[in-house]
């Protein structure tokens, strides 16, 4: 099969597998890798030490797998219209269903397999948020959207409530043109709406102030000055996406049943009382597992404190 035919096949199969968009790029170094170096130099990564230790690898997909020639990049819409969390706290939409890593990885491997079978040769590797891949920049380069002022990858007809997945292959596939336009224009809604003022400038996020970092990635206590600003966010934050006009207009309910909310939510008091086994039973197959029981308890205490309880 020719590179054109393989790229067309990849896009058709991606749609059949339920992905919402698919593009192809090459495996060379990403052009804005210096933005990562500067970000790390500003210590905006906080306790996410893996961001510093993997920085060199993250510049270029071939550092991850030297055989890589092409990347098939996909978007998976996880938007849910109705927030299922009870009064008293909020959980980011991406975490209300099953753990997305599990939902996406198998489909990415199927995509890699179909491409290799059609070519009669070839190997592949799949990634979704679990390796040193500059995923947003690769998606932009594969023509899937622009990197917006809130640092999210936005696709015009879909918005930004999407996961990004990549299949690296050692085959040649026809590349898409990068998405060059900046559709944010003069809008600054996300920058103004951020509860903790986490954007020192457009397209730069100081993760150490971001609620998503403070409630998911950070292992230490939330700094005292930031605690009241966390409000009722128990896990993650969607504010800079909720206010975005592209989401207001284009975000549509996901068709993937695994991204729909999983069962009833415990109250904050019940969260504080969970032991390890109970935590695993309720959250073991969701993204909340990342915060661990200790992190979720810490967050619940902050939310209760903010509610004056
Ligand atoms: C570390 C990380 C975080 C950190 C830091 C976030 C950040 N903005 O850097 C924290 C914990 C805060 C976080 C939060 C969230 N995250 Co996160 N996170 C990541 C991770 C692992 C790495 C991101 C990274 O490299 N950051 C470092 C900074 C420097 O990178 P960057 O801002 O993306 O900048 C790069 C490019 O944008 C580019 N660039 C910079 N400026 C410009 C300008 C132009 C014009 C261009 C073309 C390029 C460009 O250069 C940089 C280097 O490549 C990725 C997965 C991955 N492997 O990529 C997921 C990822 C970015 N996260 C994701 C999600 C869903 C979230 C949350 C929405 C979760 C939530 N609801 O709580 C929030 C969103 C917060 C926000 N506004 O970003 C998705 C985003 C999907 C999308 N459509 O954009 C990803 C891609 C995971 C996935 N596979 O789906 N995250
Ligand atoms: S996720 Fe929330 S805290 Fe983080 S930058 Fe966006 S609005 Fe701010
Ligand atoms: S809210 Fe406005 S500035 Fe922010 S990402 Fe959306 S369009 Fe861009």
C-alpha cells in the first residue's frame, strides 16, 4: 500500500474504532520544545519530577522509539453534558467515567495492528498520556487543532474536551498539514476565569497554581494561600474549558459509554472514611486512582474547610 493509502486507511479505521478525529505527522523533533525547557526553568512543573527527567526524550518521538517514522494522532471526545457529582464537590469531567488510559490503549493497538497488516509489515507503539510524548504539539502538527491560550488543544468542530492518543509506526504514511491558525483571537475568557490565576501569560500554565495539579499530581499539602481558591474542586478542574466559547458552542455528549459517570458518588464524609480496599473498589478503575486515597482525603478536607465545615 502507498503512504497515501495507508493514511486513508488509518483515518477510516480510527473512525470505526470510535475516535473523533485522526491526523498523521512525522516523528521529528517538535518545533516548540524550547517552551518546555523554559517552563521547567521557571519551575512551573512543581513536584512533577518526571517532566524534568523526561525533558530531552519529550522533544522528539524518535527518542522514545528510534524506529518511528510516522505518528497517527487521534482525539477521543469525553464530554458529558450533565455533571454527575453531588452537591458539595466537583470532579473534572474527564475523571467521571472509567480510566481513559484503559479505554483508549486497546483501540490504539488495534489501529496499529490494522495498519501493519494492511502494509504486510511494520511495528508500532501506542501512547496516551503515559509516556514522554509532546501530545498537544503532535496533535497540532497532525492538523487536529490549535494550541489555545488555556494551553488546551482545541479542534474547531469538537472543542477541547478530548483525550489525545498516538500510534507510532515504522511505516511511511502521508502527513497532514499542521493546523496553523490561532482561533482564540482577542478572547481572554479562560485567563480571567481561572480561580487561582494560574496563567502568567497566554499559553503558559504555572502548574503549581493549577487546581488540577494541586488536587491530582501534587503529593504535598495544598499551600495555605491557595486553599480557599480551590473552592469545591475535589479532583481536577474544568473552569478554563467551561468558559471557552468553542466548548460552549461545539462540545457534544460523548458516544463512548465508558466515559459516562460510574455509579453513585460518596459524600465527602464517606470519602474521609474510605479504607484502602473501599477506595480501590470505588475508584481503582477511574482516573481518581492517580491521587491515591491520601490525596483524595487531603482534597476532601480542603473542600470541607472551604464550605465552612
Ligand atoms: C503535565 C500535564 C498536566 C499538568 C500541566 C499542564 C500544562 N498545561 O502543561 C497539569 C497537572 C496541570 C495538567 C492539567 C490538565 N490536563 Co494534562 N497533561 C500533562 C501532560 C502529561 C504533559 C503536558 C506538558 O508537556 N506540559 C508542559 C508544557 C510546557 O507543555 P504545553 O503547555 O503542552 O506546551 C507545549 C506545546 O503546547 C507547545 N507550545 C507552547 N506554546 C506554543 C505556541 C504555539 C503557537 C504552538 C504551535 C505550540 C506551542 O510547546 C510545548 C512543548 O511541546 C500531557 C500528556 C502529554 N504526554 O503530553 C497531559 C494533557 C496535556 N492533559 C490533558 C488534560 C485533559 C488535562 C486537564 C483538562 C485535566 C483536568 N480537567 O483537570 C487539565 C487542563 C489544565 C490546562 N489548562 O492545561 C490532555 C489534554 C488534551 C487536550 N485536548 O489538550 C493531555 C494531552 C493528556 C491526554 N493524552 O489527553 N496536565
Ligand atoms: S484547570 Fe482550573 S486551575 Fe487549572 S488553569 Fe484551568 S481554570 Fe485554572
Ligand atoms: S476561552 Fe478564549 S482565549 Fe481561552 S482558549 Fe477559549 S477561545 Fe482561546
